[in-house]
C-alpha cells in the first residue's frame, strides 16, 4: 500500500466515509462525518498508519486532507 | 485488577500519589511516574520493581511547566509506552486569605492544580485513542466541592477540576474514555502536616468517622475508578472524606 492509499484508508476508517470523498479539498467540519470526535480518531489512525507522533499544534492545524499531507511531510512522508 | 495495564501518575513521589503507585503496582499495573523529585522516584522504582513483577519508568517533570510535561510525553510516545490510565494527582495547597494572597501563590496553585491537569489530560489523548479507551482520574478536594475559609484560591483551583471533569467526561464518553474525580477530605499527608493541635481537633470533630483519612483510602477509590469494576462510570465526583462536614 502506498502513502496515498494509507492516507485515504485512515480517513475512510476514522470518518466512516467512502474513499471517493477523501480529496485534497475535504475540510474539517466540511462534512458531518468529520467532527471534533472523529478528528481525534483520525489523528490516531494517521499516527498508527504512518508510525509518527503528531504534535499538539499540528493536531489543531490539521484542517484538510491537503494539510494532513503537509503535516505528514514534516515526518518525511512523501505523497 | 490491573494486570496488563499501564498507569501514568503525576506527583508520584509522596503522599497520595505514592500510595496510588504502590497499590497499582500490587495490582499488576506497569507505571509511568512523574515528579520533580527524581531522587525519590529512583528509590520508588527500585522498591516497586523488586517487590512486584512490573516495570516502572520515571520522569522528572515540573507539572507547572508545560515544556517539561511535553518533553516527558514525547519520550513516552517515542518509546511507544501507550498507557490506559492517567491519575492527575500532582497538587499544591497554599492557604491564604484573599487579601493576603501573593501573586506567586496564585500562579503556582493554578499552574499546578489546574493547568497541569489539563495539559496532562490533553497529551494523554494520543494514548487513549491508540488503546481505544482509557480512564482519567482527577484529584480534586472537598475544599473544591464545599469551600473553606482561607482557601479561596486552593478551593477555586480544585473546583475548576470538578468542572473540567464533568465537561471532559461528556466530550470523551463516545471514545470510551472515562473521566472521574475524587474529592478527598482531610488526608494525613505532608500537605496537611505541621498544623497546631487545635487545627487537628477542629477538623477531627467535623469528620463523621472521627479519624483522619489515609493516603491508602484515596488509593483504593482511585483503583476502583481505574479498573473495569467502574467501566460504566464517568463524569462522577466521589467524596473520600469519612463523612466530613464543612
């Protein structure tokens, strides 16, 4: 599984949405499924999938799929 | 009751925190212990690991300092020490009437009792989410629940913990993370020692069971809230005070 597929799977599992929904423009609270509770689960899924620890400030900053890629980029995850 | 669990305890080098560490070790929990006093923590680690088949990791943390807390959590997560239970025990009690209250005492009280608890809880979420559940036990005080003359700063800091517990329990319940608080009464620790005889007499007469509480009394209630015995209990504030009336 490549990094893009891992990222999509993390979103699908955390938010309970179809993979087609997970596009760069998808934003936090942009759909009902991405609320504050599922956001916490999402962070956990991303950390587990990529074996990283996301900083508290980045947890708050992770406001879209594009931003998630940018933050994971800090941990040398390339998309 | 806690075999296979990992517990993080703040303020673990003495008093109630130490009693909790000892009881949890006896019940099979591995421990992550925070305190400013690393010398005492080293002795505690040695003693507990000799006495029980558990692992103990110790961290010199100044709970008033968010950088110090973050540094410890970074080490914990780097070592993948995901834990199941957080006991926010570290606390300070500085008695003062409002008029005589010094700014330094106000800051120290709030940074330790309130901010420290909030920071540790926030940073623990990563662990609980990974474990798909957890239990946070916050140490408040009967003073926070009932109030006491000359303790408006300490009392308000402990009342903040009650409010924090109630709201956070609602926020985290869908994630199977339980949050409860204890409100100990007059517990015989270093924090309550060094008072004159009249002070003890007055307090004893207000305790229905006519004895001071022991740190172990609080530890037993903490164990209940940490264990699966309380797995449907969240958002509760439980008094450990022998029927004390304020």
